[in-house]
C-alpha cells in the first residue's frame, strides 16, 4: 500500500535544539482495506537532512476519519510527536538535489 498525504500543517515545528520542520499527517490503508493508520512526518526546513517519522499515532475506520483526526491536531501535539520521532530514530534520509 502507498503512503497518502492526509494533511499538511501551516505552522513550523521546532525541536529542542531549535531545528525547524514542516509537519504533515500521512496515512495508508491496512491490508484488507478495513482500517486506515496515520502517523506524522517532519521534514527539515531547507529540504536537506533527516525526515523524522512518528510511529503510528492513530487508526481510523476510513480516510475521511483519518483526515478529520489530522485537522484536530494542535502544535503542542506535533511538538511531542517530533520529539518521539527523534527519540525513536524512525526516519528516512532525503536526497540532496
């Protein structure tokens, strides 16, 4: 299954060291198609560096419910999710162009 961009947040999120990130909610349908899972990804401003990815933050019955969940997330939740993603070392490197 492919990852799906569910929501992009307009406010930048800053980690404890002062690095700024763009945040977005991502999701995908689980095998069997009955449940969607959602997580958060944080891309460093400037486009270079490590994209941080949280563990699965929620499961929802469909994409619409996942999008609704994503729109209710506040900045403080995003900050905590970024710190959890950094601590878990769950990330992927971006390619420099």
